[in-house]
C-alpha cells in the first residue's frame, strides 16, 4: 500500500493548521479572480490553489470552496453530490473517501477545519 498515493514529484508540505474556517470563508475560496482555492473533506480544509483542475473552468472546480466529502466518496462531479454528509455512504464509497483523504494529505497543505463541521468521523 505504501506508495499507492505518493505524488510523482515529492511535495514539501507545511505542518497542518487547525485554524477554524467558516463555511462562508470556505465558499469564498473558490479560485475566482486568482483568489485562494480550498477543498474540504470530512471538515479538513486543503489548499488546492496551485492545481488548475480546481480553478474556474477546471474539471474539479465543482469542489472548490466546498466540503466535497460525499462527491469524492461517490467519485462524482455532479454539483448535487458536492455536500459534506458522507456517513450514509456504503463501505466501498467510504473506503474511496478515505483514499481521497490520503491522496489530498500527500499533496496539499491543510489550512484549517470547517467551523462547526459535524462530518469529521
């Protein structure tokens, strides 16, 4: 399993932050106008600013500024699936969601946690 999610090019990450980020702040971090671009998974906020796929017009922009837990677990890019709730996913989808957390944690800095998140575990 080691190496399965390793980036092709090593990434130097900052120590994870535990700063509270409001849902409103998260929503503003959608990459528009060159601003920061964040994606949350299970309430953990990742800075994906440097990845064009999350910027406006990118294939994963639907996740920008949101907690995309459900959509990632379902491997969906449908806007209606981009929601924080994931607890009712089946075991395979939950495993997929955890794989995404591993993937993100090896590539993107953790900049905080969604304030009041109830979907962390």
